[in-house]
C-alpha cells in the first residue's frame, strides 16, 4: 500500500529485491553441508545487522520517522534550503 506518488519506484525496488533474493537462494542452499543452521543464520543475521545499523545512521539518529509524504516534502525543502545557503 504505497501512495500513488511513489508507487512505481517502490514496486520497482520490491521487484529488484525479489530478483536478487532469487539469485542468492541457490548459494544459501549450498551452505547445507556446513550445517542445517548456516542457511537460516545467513538470512537471519544480515537483516538484523542492517536494522541495527539503521539506528546509528546520522539521518535517522534521534529523530522521529516520517509518517506522511507531506512530512517528507517538508524535510526535503528544509534540506534543500540549507544546502543552498551553505553553497553561498
């Protein structure tokens, strides 16, 4: 359920990630000789590490997440105004 404005981009990214997962799946199945736990561990740890890294990114650290497109547009305008002021 994406807003109309970002639907095509979100659908494209979701499709790309599905294709990437389909390409990686055979390699994960090849981990079975090392133990039955290797494949689930590989698919479980990487997303957890990525989620933990999101907490320390400077863009998202100590700020509330945006819930609407309007909040994102306001943030973009504010960032654009500060970047043009820094260039002067």
